[in-house]
C-alpha cells in the first residue's frame, strides 16, 4: 500500500466507499474507518499503520 488510492481500495474491499465532496472530511472518515477495521481485527497492524501514515500525509499536503 503506497497511495491514497490503495487505501481507498482497501476500504472498498470491506464495502466502504467514502466521498462527501470535502477532501478533509473524506480523509477524516477514512481514518475513522481504518481505525475501526483494525479494532475489529479485519486488517493487520502493518496495513493499519501504513494507511494512517498515508492519510495523515495527504491531510498535511492541503
């Protein structure tokens, strides 16, 4: 997993598609979903940390 697209595809594989039209809100919602997937043990610690890193980098770019 290297890009925001990869994070979106990970979420999509669990049936989650996030698009509100507000980029910051989208990134926040994606982070919440990633945290919930990890909490429920659907994704590995490596995927969790990588996804959070990507989302936070994208949030800081704006």
